C-alpha cells in the first residue's frame, strides 16, 4: 500500500489567486468611498478635506 503525498499548488497559481483577492478587496473599498462628499466639494480646500477623510475611513475603519 502506497501513501500519496498531496500535490502542492504552483507558485503562479497562488500569485494569481492573491492578485484576484486583492483586486476584489480594492474594488469594494473604492465603492465604499462614496462620491457624495467629493462631488459636493465646491473649493479645492473642501475637496482636499473630503479626500483626506475618505482616505482615513478606508484604512482606519
């Protein structure tokens, strides 16, 4: 009776999987940014504040 060893996943398949997962996560994060605060900004200062607050919401929540 022989024992079969499990076949390992190739490096390229693992890289492709991680790239796909990363892409999906980034798409979800971008959709959650919400464009209402950014599109409502009337001045460059308001736009900068909206972008900075959106940045913090994505990475710290």
